[in-house]
């Protein structure tokens, strides 16, 4: 009994150390090899738990194999998960060849289960991840109980119970530590982005402002020139192109100044349903021009606190991007409803989508993949939503489409 508890505590601590190791490695600024080091650590843990399992009666033992496999699969990736299962089977064949078929079947099933759960898991909140982890783990308990009964050790069910509880606890702790690490990393990244942006934008705003005045003068003189009857067709064309380009520059600068402007957004109660419906109607002619449809399902009387003008700007930016992302036509589905104290607004397009790298850069100032893009639309939108204490989430798949999800506190 004492040995059982001692072994169990040791295993528990060893598993937990994986979580702390993840935290330590991922918090390092320069760590090119963190993934490799972590993989090795997982492998060593797997080896130790298999070679020195928790013994509770003569010839009967439990181990924590599933935890390293779980971590590798969900925190390093499918490929590493599969690799680790291969390592597990190799170790198993070296240690106890007789049980290899059973273990192979078990982990085959587990791999398929992980595979099916992957998307749900990655989208879940921390607490749901823990529940999912425990759920997967608890599926093994009956098979272990069956093995106990079959080998005539049914009276050892207490050991199994304690062991299972400790495993659940270990897995929960590890998931929690790793998720908190990821959250901390994300916050650091956001903060860095915000700081850099604010310093640059303050400087640039003053420059942009200075450019606007001479541009107005140039535009005025060009217009005067355009009125001259002695101009050739070519000259007329050049002037109108120059005027168009000047207007475009002006729009870019105005957009930029709107962005750099310090927090002016008022926080008045506004009727979001009406604004969203109006904006959709407003964008409809642009969407028809580009062979796309806007399909709306907007609940009535959704209220938020914010600035009507600003929130309209966000919707226009997102809709415009969606329409532009569907060069060969398609639909944008607009949904709005109340969800747990928030108004949830969703825009789903069937466009070209984005790669992971593009998605990571979305919202950075001047990031654009379009020839005539400004790369400010999303930056402005993110800024507005943030000031309204809302959240914006983007999911995108290349070739399939993009979903923008906005949550704004009900007002
Ligand atoms: P712009 O539209 O001027 O390029 P934005 O800030 O509005 O600037 O968007 C930045 C970039 O994000 C776009 O150039 C595009 O590559 C990408 N993007 C935005 N929305 C979508 C979408 N719905 N589908 C695919 N890509 C998108
Ligand atoms: Mg845009």
C-alpha cells in the first residue's frame, strides 16, 4: 500500500513536471529548440512510466502512458502524437511483447478519438478542455476494471479508483498550466503589438496631418487645369487619373487619422439591429456589383453601448473584405443574436480564406494582400471593437472562407 502511494505520488509529480517544463520553455524569448526539447521530455516521461509503472499487487500495475500521448497530440500536433504512439508501441514490443496487440488496438482507438475531438478541443475554453481530457481518460477506466476482473483481481478496485482520480487530477493540472502559459503568451504578444502601434501612430498622425494641406492645394489646381479647353485627350486623361489617385491618397490618410485619433468614441445606447440592417442594405448594391449575396438573419432589438458611426464602420469594413474575398461570387451570411449577456454578430463568407500566417497578421496596420488595399480596415475595426469592450474572433480556412465573430456587451 505504502509503495503504491509512493509510486503514485512520484508519477503524479513527474507528469506535472511536463506542464512546468512547457511553461518554462515557451516563456523563453529565444528558444529555437523548445519543441525538440519538449518532445524529448515527453518521450522520457513515457519511457519511465512504462518501465517503472505503479505496482499495487503482485504482478498488477498501472501506468500513465495516456498523459504524454495526450499532451503530444493536443499541444504539439497530430504528427507528434502519432509519432509518440509509434514510440510507445516500439517500447511495448521491447518490454512485454504479449500485450502488444491489445495496446495497439487500444491506442489505435484512442488516436481516432483524439482525431475526432481535435477541432472541438482547440475551440474549447480551459474548463471544457479539462472536462474533455477527463472524459477521454475515463474511457480507459472500464477497460482497466474489466482487465482486473478477468485476471481475478476484482478486489483491487479501490486501487483503480484512487489511481484514476490521481490521473484525472494530474491531467487537469497539466492542461491548466499549459493553457495558462498559452494565454500569457498571447497577452504578451498583444501588448507588444499595441505598444509598438501606439508609438508609431502618434508620430505618423502628425505627418499625415501635414500632408493633407498641400494635397488639397494640389487637388484644387488640378481641377482648375481640367477645366481648360485647350487640353488634348491624353492630358485630360492624365489629369483625371491624377485626381483619382489623389482622392485615394486622401481616403487613406483620412482612414489613418481616424485610427490615430485618441479615444473619441462615445458610449451611447444604440439599436444594433437597425444599424446592422441598414449597413447590410447599404452594402447590397456593392455586393450585387460583384456577384455576391448578403444573407441576413438579424434578431430585433439588439442593444449595445457605443458609437453608431464607429460600429457601422466596422460592419462596412468586414462586409467589404468579405465581398472582395469572393472574386467568383458567393454569399455572406450575417447573423446577430443575444448570447450570454453579449450581442453576437457573425459574418461568414465563402471566399478565398486566409493561411495561418495571414490570419496572424490580420489587424496589423498596413497589412494588405490587395493591390489597392490600405491595410487599415481591420486595424481600425479591431481598435473600435476593443474600445467598446467587445471581442473579435476570426476563423479562416484557405479556399473555404472566413468567419468573423464579434461579441459586444449588451447595453
Ligand atoms: P484591405 O482590405 O485594404 O487590404 P484590411 O485591413 O481590410 O485591408 O484587410 C487586410 C487583409 O486581410 C486583406 O488584404 C486580406 O488579405 C485579408 N482579409 C480580410 N478579410 C478577409 C476575408 N473575409 N477573407 C479573406 N481575406 C481577408
Ligand atoms: Mg478592407
